[in-house]
């Protein structure tokens, strides 16, 4: 996952700090974030692997050199991105397409492209293993998914909506999510229940 463009939610705080400061040490990160130095190093290692930050060493007298971390050009672009506003604007353009067939085709292409982005992170020889990987991936993004296997078919439950702002405007986002799950899991997926209809959670049947 080191080559993935996905940045864990906890790591975004590091990027946000470096947007306003030229460089920081592990100790400075720990103080600013209120976490241990070990937790900071784990986040820094992930961001280093993704080439979003770089480390430089400075000598400060005797002892080991002091390491400082700064954003790379790639990290600066990632930290300064406003994906929420962009997603809303793009979705409004999709909604503006009046031809139903054209609109459905757009949704399918969007779902396919997102599935391609997730392909290296959602793998496994069985549907159960793919669902487990998908659940872990969405959990890292603070979107909890649960798999219910007590019924005649497995049901994937979205405990929280991944796109609350978009879904509140148009339920087509739910259709796109169904297409995404179908693409990434390689299974037939049916939206069996939807939060927009007053249900407790969106439920997707996997066949």
C-alpha cells in the first residue's frame, strides 16, 4: 500500500501541520498532535513511503544529528487539495445531465475508475476476503462497513454514509456506490435498503 495515493485520516494531520510550518521534528509533532513519539514515527514512515514528505538531518553539536521533516512537492499538492468542494461541483455536473442513459453511463465509468483505484487494496481469492479488505479500507477512512452472513445471502451494511453531503442531494450516489461495490468485489450487488428511505443503514446484498 506504500504506492497508494490514499492517505490515512490520522496522517492528514501531519500534512496539515507542515502546510504552515517549513519543517518539524518528531518531538514537535508529538507536542502539536498530543500523541507519542512512536505514533508520530509510524505516521511519518507511511508518509515517507508515499513520498509526501522528506527527511533532512542537521547537526546540532555533539550526539546524533537532528532529523526534520518537510513536505515534498507532491505532499504540498496533496495537503492543499480541497477534494470535498471538487467532488460536490463534479457531482452537480453529473446531476445536470438530463439524458438518463448518458447519466447512467457516467455513473458506471466513475464507479469503474474508483474500483481501479482500489484494486490493489481490495484483493483475495474469495468474496469473503475481498469484503474483509474493503471493510478495512473503508474503516481507515472512518466509514465503517459490516458484513452480515446470517441471512440467505451476505449483506454488506454501510453503518455511516461515505458521501453524506452528496447523498443528501441525490440518491444516484447510492446507485454509484452499488456499482462500485460490484466492480471492486466482482459480485452482483443489490441495494436492499437505503438510509434516504428512513432505514437505519444502507444494505447491499451480495450474490
